[in-house]
């Protein structure tokens, strides 16, 4: 346990040491997603690209299931470690490892059993259904490993071992990139090959994480003898984990709603959104990584009642997100035509994708505040705030925005929905964080 990192290291250095490995692993995951999309686009089949895009919410939903146990446990573990209750933190770690894998098995069974109605709900039509079904089947089969991989990836940071989590993610992404051409082209598996590569790479990442935990960790544990935890700890895990999961569930639902809103405009628009979303992930995952990478520091400061360091961390996180968001907005606005042409030589898809990417950069400027604020709520155990922000950004406010703006502006309204939702959620987030600071005397001060 690297206590000096959490207690004495200057805030910018400590924050970046925890967050940068998370960001690097996420960026490599983004590279994998882009390479995966590129390999799929090499088939030249717009319906295949659309079919894979339609299944994106399923992968996101798997991550959401992992967040229940991953973010829920890491939030509680950070606070326990701040209180010097290391053994209880270790028990929480072990319990959530096994709970996550069991959740994955249940999720896999449900997905496979109700495959056809789920695909229709996601927006698969007669042209894209066969490709979507092939991809869906193998992604569903790999969900136990996708979900499990989220747990050590989050817990290792609580012990100050963020770099180990990074290497696990990197190994999985590199394996995925290597397996894609083998399964998609050499074995002629198409969309199914892309999904099989994803599932096998997550299996490899899980195996590496288990080895790391056994060899390197003192608190994070997979010891089956430690899986008994008090009901209050389980309640605390779910109280934070479920709102954290809602964030990704809402993202999954928002993708589904966006795809269905685009359906009247044809598969070219859906394919363009799939490619544009993956390109924009460079920005989105960097901002998410830097926002949530510092969560263990927030949790530790809260658990140790170090209000001054907590406020310093909060100010640094907000400023960092604002600067990064502005840089990405400028770069992707001008680079979008070139990036779209790398994936598909289809003028209608390229034109639509460029417009989508440029509208997405409005969110780059606005999403930092709700992201950091959500992280703060999760870190301190403020379940109501975390749930409210999770439900609003890509849930209630997004649904209201896309309904109203689409009615008013058609296709452009679909693209404006997320930036408007981010703006409104950011305003709400400021009030929630100020309320947390006022209610907790040890954290009180000006942010």
C-alpha cells in the first residue's frame, strides 16, 4: 500500500500518477476499437458496419455490470484504506471479484436466451440482422470475462498500483488487435470474428490480472476464504456501484436511442455514427480516464478527513478536464475529414461522420464538470448525487433533449442532444458538489 502517494505527494503529481495509467490503458482500448472498426470497414459492407455498430450498447452494458462491483468496491476500499482498515478492504476486494464473475454468467445466459428480441430492440433491420446476430453471440459469450476484468482494473488503483491495471488493459487490447485480422479475414468469420477476438482478449487480460494480484498485491485479493463481508459493506458497494453502473447503462440506452433516431435516415447514417463515435472515443475516454483515475485520491482524502487536500484535488481535476476538452475540440474539429476517410471510402458516410464528430466536440468542452462531479460523489459515498448525475447526463436530460431537438431540427437535433444534456447536467453538478462540501465540515471551503 503506497500511503505516501495518497498523503504527502503533491496533488498534481499524485493525481496524474493514478490517472495517467488509466488513460493510457483506455487510449489503447480506443485504438483497438478504431482498428477493430477499420478491419470491419475493409470488408466494404455498410450493412456489416451498421450491424456491429448496433451491438455497441451490449458491450457498454457489460462494462456497466462490471462497474457495479468494480467502482462500488474501489470507492469503499479507498475510504477503508484512508481509515487504515486494510483487512476489511481486502475482504471487499475478494467478494467483488467472485460476485462479478457470477454476474457475468447470468448476463451471458440472458443475452443468449433473448438474442433475437434484444437485437430488434437495438434497431437491427433485415439488412443488418445477420451481421449483428453473429457479433452479438460472441460478445455475449465473453461477458463473464469482460465484466470480471473491470474489477481488478479498478481495485488496483486503490492500492496505488495503477500501472498494473494499465498493463492488464494493454495486454488485452494488443491481443485484440492481433486477433482481429486472423478471425475476420484469414478465417473469414466477419463480424463474428471481431467479437470472438474481443472475448478472447478479455480472457487473456483476466488471466494476467489474476497473476498480478497473486504476485504483487497486499490488499487486492482473490482469496476465496475472504469472500464473507458484513451486510453493511455489501450495501455500501451497491449504493455506489449501482449509480456508477447506471452511467454506462444510460450510455448504452442513449446509443440505442440515437441509432433508432437515425434509422429513418438510412444505414449510412448509422454506420457513420458508429465510426464517428469510435473516433470521438479518443477524446471521451481521455476525459473519463482523467476524471475517474483520481477517484482513489478523493476517497482516501475523504476517509482520512483531509479536507484541504480534497479541495486541492477537486480544483486540479476541474482545470485539467477543461484544458483537455478544449484541446480535443480544436484538434478533432479540423482532423475529422481525414479521420473519417481512414475508415470508409463512402462519401455520404464520410460527410455525415464529419458533421457528427464536429457536433460531438461541443460535449468535449462541457462534459468535464459532470464527469469529475460524478467521480466525487462516488468517492465520498454520496449515492444520491452519483445516481442523479448518472441518470441525467445520458438519461433523463438526454432523452428530453433528443426528443425536443429532433422535433425542432431533425437530423441536426439528434447531434445537438448530447451537448445540451452535458450543459444542463454540468450546472446541476456544481450545485451537488457545493452541497457535499457544505455538509461535510472537514471538506468545507471554496472550490
